[in-house]
């Protein structure tokens, strides 16, 4: 195993451990802003993969860059969908019908 590969694997493992330690200490009320911030970072990954795809020359590099752009796009879109779902939980519910036996506003009149 080359020293460069060993150094890269060491940095990768330390980044995983550090990321897990940081994320596990985030309170539940901050997960939505954290997700939105992560979406902006994933947008940068998407732009980087598109730049690499633009400079791809042979068939293998074009195929790999297409896969990278597709995965980065799915990551960005999925992140915004999850963020939107999380924000929907904080919206107010519609007012309930009155307790005096009145019909709901959208119920047909008899």
C-alpha cells in the first residue's frame, strides 16, 4: 500500500468520525437549517461534476461524468424535497369546525 493511499484513507476515516461526532450533537430544531446548508454544498458538487463532464474526452470518462452529474442532481433534488417535507411539519393546521355541530365548510348542504 502506497503512503499516499494510506494518508488518503486516514483522512477519509477521520472525516467520517468527525462528521458523525458533529452531526450527532445537533439538536432536532436545527436539522432543517443544517439540511438547507448541506443542499448548497451539494449544489457546488453538481457544478463541479458538470465542469468535469464538459472536459471529458473519451467514452469512459464521459460515462463516469454523466453518472456523477446524475447522482449529484438526485442528491440536490432529494435534499430539497426532504427540506420541504420538514418545513411542511411546521405549517399551521387549518382551523377545525366549530363544536356546535356545524358542518365543515366544504361539506355539501342538504
